[in-house]
C-alpha cells in the first residue's frame, strides 16, 4: 500500500475511535482501563497498518485488534479479576436518566447486564454496533452458524427477561390497587439499584470482597 | 416449522423474497412467535441507543496523538 493510502487509513482510524472506546468500555467495564485498551489497540493497528487490506471493513479489523489486546492482557499480565462495586467505577453503557426515554433504556441496560457474557457480546456487536453476521463471526472467531444460533438465543433471552419484568410490574400494580396506603411506584426501587456489574478487570488488581 | 435462526434472518432483512413470504405466512399462523418477533424488533431499536453518549464524548488527546505521530512519520 502506498504512503498516501496509509495516511487515509489513519484518518479513517480517527473516526473509529469513539466506537472503539464504547466497545472497550463494554469489555472492560472501567473507563480508564478501557481507554488504555484503546491506546494499545491503536498502537498495534499503526504498527500493522500494512496488513490491512483496502476495501475490507476497517472497523471490524480494529475491533479484532481491540478484542485481542483485551484477551492478551488478561492472559499475559495476569490481571486479576476483581469485583469492585463502588459507585464511581460503575460505568453503565446507558446515559444517565435525563430524558423520559432513558428510563426505558436504563431498564433495558439492567436486563442486558443479566444476560450471559456470550449473549451480551453477540447483541453488542450485532444489535448495538450493527455488524453483519460475517463480521461478527470474524471478530469472535466463530463459525457463522454459531453466530446465528447464539444471536437467536440471546434475543430470546432478552425477551424473556423483559417479559418477567412486565409480569412483575403488573403484580406490583395490582397490589398497589389493593393496598389503601399510597404505594411507591413499582419502578422506583429497581431503577435506583445499579445494574449488577460483571467482575471488573484492573491493572495490578487487588481482590476486594 | 421454521427455525429460530431463519426467523432472525427474517428480522434482519436477510432473506430473499420467497423466504420472507414463507416466514411472514408462518408468523400469521403462530401468534406466540409473532409476538416474540415484535418484541425483538422493539429491543433492536432500543439497543441501538445503548452507550450512544460515549460516542459523543471528545476523543482523549493521547489517543489522537498516536494517530497524529504516525501520520507525521509517514511524511518523513
């Protein structure tokens, strides 16, 4: 590839940084560590720029590098998995509840966190990021048949979780009618609870209880 | 009987005309499945907004610097 083409690819990489940061935050669940991952990813991408083939999907190529950086860091530097539930480290993928619609988004995020890691990942890549099945297969290093069936199960699992929530809400509403005392809105308590985060990964982590 | 995998392809608009019609006909006769498809479509819309605010954050300087210094090297 010519030098001028490298320059163009580098410019295109800049436009991918926001999406890389979102993917990293999803993987790492910690915004500082997430940006460290993006940094390592960009350094590697710049080093390997000659291996990128013009006409292929740059975003998918960068996502593969980012995922590899994440997995390598886990394996090589023996980063300990810690469970740190402190508020400031809590980085949900959803926006704070500023608008009306974000309440539904927050609820969705809560249900999303309850899915298995595999289900979250496939939904993140296909439903959130909009990757095609074959691109997701490349990023996850899985056959496309596995992508299809995993996607089907992940979507069904999310439907089941929201159905459960709906029937819970109905029950609460029925109870609210029966009890003469003004009851709290059924959502109030669940919404104020942060979603259960996955175990977090940190540099030189210490195991907290 | 139509597989769930095929229904996903239907939801994602990846089937040809004939197959799309087949799945649509199947869904008409299966209200339970049809309801599930509607829920998945709603969720797909909602999922698109996940983490959107991260995309709007300014890009940290140190990340931009990696690309910028690579661009400078390319010129030399």
